C-alpha cells in the first residue's frame, strides 16, 4: 500500500491502492497466464481483468450508497474474487458469506446480497442475482474507480469460524487490511510458491487473504473440493504448493493411502487452523511433501506464529514462533502473566488486529478485550519463545485426571481401518467425572463395543461411541464440537 498515512485522505483525485490494483497490474504484465483454475474452467489474468471491468459497470448501476456494506455469497471462486476485487475498486466495503440466509445470523447492516440466481431470498435483504451477464460485457479499458478515499475507511468484514458459539464479525480498515495482507505475505514466504492448490474457502479470512496475495504476486490459484479431486487437480496443474487447514491436510493424507500419488510435485505446504499433532505432521511430510509449514492465526488477528514442521517435531503441540510485531503472552484466569514454560491461557496482540463490528458491539465479542485477543487456547511458551498449544480451553477433556486435547484422541481413533472421521468430546459420567465420548463416521460397519475395546488397547478409556454420517465443520474444516455434542447428547 502506498499513499497517505493512517487516517489521512489520499491525494486529490487518487484512490488508495489495494490488492485489486495489484492484480490488474499483473493482468497487464502476464495476461495469458492462468490466474485461477477450477475443475471445469480456467481464468487467465486477462479474463480476470475483463471480469472486474464488467462487474464494475453492473455495480455502478446498482447505485450503492457510500460505505454501504455488500454481502457476497458466490460459491464459484473465480466469480467471488472478481466481484470482491470490483467492490474494492469502487471503494465499497464487503463481507464474504457461505449462503444468503446467513446474513440475519451475523447481525450486520447488509441491505444487498450478491448471490447466485435462484438462491434463497433473505427477509430484509435485497437479493442481487449475479449471472453470466455480469462477466461478459464487451472488452473495455478499465475506468479509474473512485476507490477508498481514506486509509481509515472500512473496507472488509471477516467472519470468525464460529467453531464455538455464534460466528462474530471483525472489521478492518484499508490500512488494517493491508497490514494483514503483509503479515500473510511474510507467512506465505515460507510455504507458498507460484502454483498454489487452495483448499481454504474464501469465506475464511485466511483463505481470502491468501488467495488475493497469490494473485497480487502473479501466481496461479487452483481450487478443489473433495480430497480425491484435490489430488487430481494437483497432478493436472503441477501445483508446487498447498494451502490447507489441518483437518484438510489430514483428509489428504487419508486419501493418499487409498489413491497412490502420481504426477504430484509439491515443494511446500502451509497448514493451520487446528492443533497440528506430530503424528499428522509426520504422515503429511512423508505422503504429501517434506517442506511442511505450520501457521497459527485467527480471523481477529491475522497470522500469529509460523514455523517449518521439522522444527516442531520434538514437542507435541508446538506451533511456531511469533511473526514480527506479534506479542504472545500466557496468563492465568485473572490475567496475571505466567512464567516461561508454565501452562495457561494464550492471549495475543498483532499489528493487524481487527475490531468487533458493528462499532460499539465489543461486548458481543468477549475474546477481544483490553487490546488483546484471547483465542480460547491453552498453551505455554518455551525458553526460546516458541508457542506450544495444548488445545482449546473449553475442549480439553479431563478424563480421570488426565487432560487430553481432543485432536490427540482423534489422531489415535483415525488409525482404525474402518474410521473415516472422528470427533472426541468430554461429557460428565454418572460419577460426575469427565468421560471421553466419540462421534465416528465409518466406511464399513463397526460395533460400539469392539471399537471401545480397540481404543482401550491403545490407552484410550472411551465411555461411549456415536455413529454419524458426517461431522459438522466450519469452512476451515474444524469440527463444531459444541453443535455436535448438543445434537448427540440432547
């Protein structure tokens, strides 16, 4: 970002530069290079730029009010990114959502939702059907959009994953969003290359920032859905990097056991969005690529810590070193700072901190307080400053006095040859002590007692097993444990 400082207006007649301008610059430099590849189509940089110009004309015709927040609910990644880039070029703040019906749950002042033709209509929100015509206007030279006139103007709302409780809205100004992109660029420098297989959805703050960062640098994005499709796309487009959540990386590892990898030349993989166990990292490095990089971050903060996996193998839960400008502290329940090596509550402060939205709704986001973000994780700092996580404070299972992160339990259960998905959670037994309960999706019939006995042989005292078709997950693939527990336990 160049131009005026925070809180200052851009020079007269000029808009503040954003990632959208960088992508259009790449379109002039490398027009025929693939920008985005899907299973059934490819968009070159020239096509992306023409799409932005065409969409801008449609958006101007809507006569959006200044600073009006626009929701974008388009599943197609090409269309989604083109539309948001056009909104940035026009200086219009945006929020990416999965489905139009999510708008009321987010409690945002959204009047219009750009959505697929025929998608659900939401009361109080004007649906705007985005069809092929939005992207097919005759080629024309891009107009200079009004853009964002100030660096402190609201430009983007990101939605927390909602793995615990109701999803929350986090606001960024143009300056704050630029800082988040820069932090992501530093993080990506360890793991992201030229042709990137992107498994993180665009409704995730991390996924969106990682995607536009690749495009702003002239790289190519490859999107895929199911693990089997992802491996096929990786081979077909010769991708050299992978961006995936921890859960998605685990799914790819499981798929690679069923489908031999051929024609895949991954040089690096960036994973995050969950506790990375040593067992998962070991398998992923053996089956996907050796250069595995782990990122720890949050919607509220952007990237927090990052480190190559080979530096994390000595200690379970090791997550990484803080990025430049990031502060990580471990405190007790009264917010008293704890000594190095002692376990407690993690809190962080980053240069790219977001703010609760709408303004004045801080009470709706209790994890943001006093200038700190409390991600809900327990952990400790090693003597050399590395963060080691022990799991989410609300999810650690204290079974018989032994505290275990559910991810470590699931790692063991997933070794069963008939288990496809597994989720562990704690529930009080008849004696008032926490017990381990499992929700399992199986590829072949399994009886509860034999599975409990199988777990017992591996040191897991499981009290009960529920069999489900699939597990509820966030866009990052995190298991929605509270929702799962409520549905199973009644």
